[in-house]
C-alpha cells in the first residue's frame, strides 16, 4: 500500500487540496472577509488545511477531504458577488492547475519516472477536486455557487440541513456513485487536455 506511487500521488493530492482551500481564503479576503487570515489559513502549510477524518477516509475509501477554509459571509462587501467568487475560486484554481500542467507536460519529455507520475496524478487530482466540488450538495462549492444567486437568508436555511446532505454525500461516496460519476466526466477532459 505505502509504495513509491502512493507517496507521489499523496504529494500531488496534498498540493491540489492546499491550493484549492487557499484560493477560497484569498478570494474571501479580497472581498472583505479576513476570517481565514485571522485563523492562520492563508498559508501553504498543509498541516493547517488537513482534516483527520478526511485523511482516514482517504486511506480507507480512497476518497478524502480537507478542513474547509472558514468564510464569514456577513463580512463580504457584497454577499452575492462575494460568495459566487469565493465558491468558484477553489474549482477554478484546480481546473487551471490541471490545464496548465497538462499543456506544459505535453511538450516535455520526462526522463524521471517520479516526475512523470507526479504530473499525471497532479492533473487527475485537480480534475477530481474540481468536478467533485461542482456537485450541488451542501457543503460543497457547487451548492454555494447556486446559493450565491439567492439572498443570504436562503443559504442560511439550506445550510441548516448540512449534516443530512453530508450523510447523503458520504453514502454516494461509499456506494461508488461519486467515483463512477467522476471517472465518466474526468476521462474525456483529461484526454482533451493531454492531446
């Protein structure tokens, strides 16, 4: 289990997760919310972004998550605009990282198997994070993108049910439905990026 490929893939995933969460925090800060900054989350230090249950889930189910960057929507200069951009920030950075890495890697011949494997996993994990977070179930980014078009009170009411939607999400992950969905949408995008 803990072979060279495992450590290469985990390094790629860790970087993708940290940059995803950092993007949320930076955009929230730009829109007036300093919560992430005050809690020490505007950092590249992976230890600040890791979630113990997310790591355990990753090792057991091959699917994990990070500790979400705290965002106080009441501090945003404009709730709807701010929440929209905060919500798409992580997804956008993951798509950009996957695209840029794929385009650069396409024109490079790697002599190192480690580097080649890292690049492959980095593209795959960034696409995984982007598409997974587009799922419109709270507390994922996809739901927050949709909710950013409604009054803040609507988001507040919807997020009251987060514990239930998280259970639904967990059931979908365990059942393999999420993996099947991600495999179906990621494969053509990956092939397009590297072609």
